[in-house]
C-alpha cells in the first residue's frame, strides 16, 4: 500500500474530537440559463469535470481519487455529511472480511480513514465492540473524511465543490440518448426562523426536498450542473458518477436495472423464487446511539409503541438473548473498560456508565417490508404509475410512508430495549427492563440530529444495473452468486430443491468443466475438482471480500404485524466468499456512455449484492470510478470501450489497472490468497 500517502496525510492534519471546520470550496458560477423542457431557471450554473451524485463512502472515494488527479469535482449529498454508511447512516463499525483484514489489503484512501480513526482516538476500536475491529462515533468519522477530501484537493491541485442537503431532480440527456449533458439539482436550507437541518427525521422533509418551490420550512436553490468547458479532447466533456444509496440516477436515466429477488438460475441457484420479485429487498435500518447511565432514567413510552412491539426480540438463537451482549455488539465509545465477560461464546467487557452503543439489530430496528404495499424503493413500474419518470416529476423514488414507519420502528426498539419485557423470538420471561440508559439526541450528538435517529437509513440493497451485452453475457453482465460463493453445492438442498438439469448446470459452473453432454449419462461430480477461488476478471479494478449476509424481507404486510415471518429460504444464499475482484464492466450501465456506477448499485445479482455492500467494497468501487473517469477524460475514450468484445483498447485497460495499482488501489488479491476464504 502507499504508506507514504497515509503518513503525509496524518502529518498535515491533526484531528480534534471537539470540532473540525468544514469549508465549502469555491464554486464557478456561470450565467443562469433556462432548462428547455420545463423552463426552470437555475439560481446557479456550476461546471464540473466529474459530477458525483451521492456523498457516501463510494462517492467520497470517487472524489478523493478525482481530486488527487487534479479534477474539478462536484459532490452532492442529500444529507449534510459525507460518509454514508459510517456517518449519516450511523453504522460506524467497519465490516471487513477476515482474510482481507489479515492481509491489510485495502485501497489507499480507506487505509487513511482507518489511520485517521486510530490517530484521533489513540486506538482503532474506541468502542471496544466485538462485531468489528473498529467501532467509533459517526460524527467523528464525518470530520475525518471531509479533511481527507480537503487534503486530496490540496495535494492533487484539484477543486472540490461540495453541495450538502442537495438532491438530483432532472437529467438532460443528449438527443441520441447516449450522454448526460446536464443535471438539475435542488439544495435546501431552513428558512429564517425555522428549525435547523436535522431537527426532524428524514420522512418529514423528504418529498419537500425534491420540490423546486420553497415551502414554509425550506428555502430552495436550483443548481444546474454542466461540463467544465472547453474540454473537447474526446467523446465526453465530463462524467457523472452514480453513488446514491438507492440508485437515483439509474432510475432517472431509465437504464436497465434489477431490484429485489432474481429468478433462480444455474448462476444464482440459492434464489428462493422462480420469478423476480422487486419488492423483497433487504431490510433497512435507522440507527441510533444510547448511553448507559449510573442511575435509572424515566423512559416515556412512544404513542406508537404498541403497534410495533410484537416484532422486537433478541434473536431466534437463545445464545444471543442477553442485553450486555447486544449493547456491546456495536459499542462505539468505551472510555472506562469494565471487567471481562462472556456470553454465547463471545468475550466482551462489561458495559459501564458513559459507554455509548450504536444499535443496528435485526430483530430490533431493522425494518423489513417486502410487498408492493409497503416496499421502500419503488420499482420501475411503481415509478411509472406515480409519474416520477416524467420530466420534472422525480421525487426521490422512495415511499415516504415506509420511511416514517421505519423511524417509528427504530424509536420503538429503543423503548423495548430499556423497558420491554416481551420477546417475539423467545417468548415471555426472557427480556428484562434496563432503564439505566438515555437516547442521545442533539445536533452535537453522535448522530447529529435533534431526534436521535441517523440522518438517513442504512440501506443494504438498492437498484442494481444490468451491464452491457457481450458474447459471454448475452443477457447483460452481472456478478452472480457462483462468481464469489465458497458454498458446498453438493448440499442436499440443491439436489432436492432445483431441477436436475439446473443442478447439472450449476456444476458446469462450479467445476468449470463441460462434464455433462447431451444424451450421455453424467458421471459422479465428485470425480471433478471443485472450484477454489472466485471468478477472475481481466477487467478487475478493485477488490472486496465479505460473506453473503442477509436481512430478509418479511413475508406479509405490514412487516411489524404480530406473527409475521421472514420470506422463506432467502437465507439459503448465505455463504462465505472467496476474495474477489470488482470488474469494470459491473460499473458501466447500458445506454448512457458518460455515466459510471459506484457503490451497491453496480451490476450484481440479489445474492451477490449481499457481499458487495460493506464499507471497504464501497471505497474500492468508488476509487475505481474516480480513477476511470479521470483516465477516460485523459485518453478521450468511453469506459465501455475498455471492456467490449475484441476491444482495440486492451492496452488502455492494462494501463488503467496499472494506474490503480500504482496509486495503492489493488485490482486483485495476491495470487496465493485467491483460493482462501
């Protein structure tokens, strides 16, 4: 890794837990112009070489590499924090694959983040949590990340134009439909005399944020993003990078994508359905932080608690039915370590007054809708039915009512933790009250909100593009279950649950041998060598490793209904994975040539996406997107030309991969580690 980059960054930046200034870098303002279709006059026209929509970890990584390359970068974010998962979504515990962590094999910017956490606290795990090697305060991570971006701008002589509290509203597509020529966005701020941003949960302002007009609460600024001109070196004047949490630009551009469950196939044999289901996505979570106190605190029962309490429980496994076990699981602050304890085979230190825990618990604040009546992310059909795909009608593509119920559900879970005596999984007599706690609220609280919930829900699954067609991928490219899974497919479930012809096809994929031929009785699969590594990709531009882990949707609506259950067999996809590559073709959508996709919206199946959603993955794919956009601008080519069949740009692809490697962004694991789980 580029250790000199890490040392240089740390030397030039000193971190304080109290405050770090956030500076809005200068904006290039051009005369206002009218948008042809709707005659909306922007308040500002801002030019960029690279526009990144979404300030989560993938967006930050894209910006970081683009700034180091000297680019003018515009970065928008619906909240007022960069960092996504580990900041505005509150899941400030780094989920890392054991093999990748043991090798310390991460992108350079992610390494700097980890070093920044360690320098700030004097240790990598100030929460002394046991789910991860690093749990920390979300608002501190936001400060570290923003300084990392500022440092990259100085170091690379780039320019960062940061647009917090900003949403994308419209795309201007070229006449031939191949490029995004401009983007209209809306930035909101509180009107004078109104409460500050983050006073209310997201659902209270969500639809308001997507309206051009001012409201009683919010003032709006309409911003027109356009290419920085004149470039004229190649076919594209700029690049747009989709890094939103749910794939907003994908939906707006109306490029082909998938959502929810995929049909069972030889490439995804663990799918629980023979047909697609866009409504059953993984659960989302509003996280919160709670602090242990020396004495009991009065806990006021929320008026909606009775509606949700039938859902809450420790876990179906009794070995997880322990408050201290749950509290320390994602403890993010532990100033005074207590005595060593053990429960369910896990060792942790006893919670002490002053300890802060971030809650992200499956049978707690996970909200898991799975039907067309309550799904969070609207399908394409639902977007059409609600008119959101018509010009100027985009409203974010999420169901506001489900956001609201997810917020109530999370606040109800806090009350259950401290006062509840029921348990949906293990029955009565297991759960006891623990009133010595407070929900941390306030603009200076770990979540940075007056209500105590995260600014945005933690999103585990989003719209996923379908990559371009090729000879090897006639249905469009995607990373599938069999590309990364280390599962034993001799399991009796597969022999009994899927058609025999499909089972044989699974083994063709697993062994990579054509062992079955038409009209010939297949011999025992046991005679063939099983696959021992992930699928290698010649266009690998990043690395990742994490188990395919699921938080399934609930079978019925509403998800909190008494007696409701998870969608059956979704968890069959769970498996450890081999160290894997992120192929460039997974980031290239159909139709639009100057759009790159980063984050959890790349081309994967539902099952593979369960492994392609953690923090180090997001950084790796974001770094690849930023580097590729810069490379394409310099070379005067489109990214798809690097991966198309019989490409004349194969040498350019090698050059891009070498550039990533030279910059400390690995494109593959060491060869001797590829077959290790």
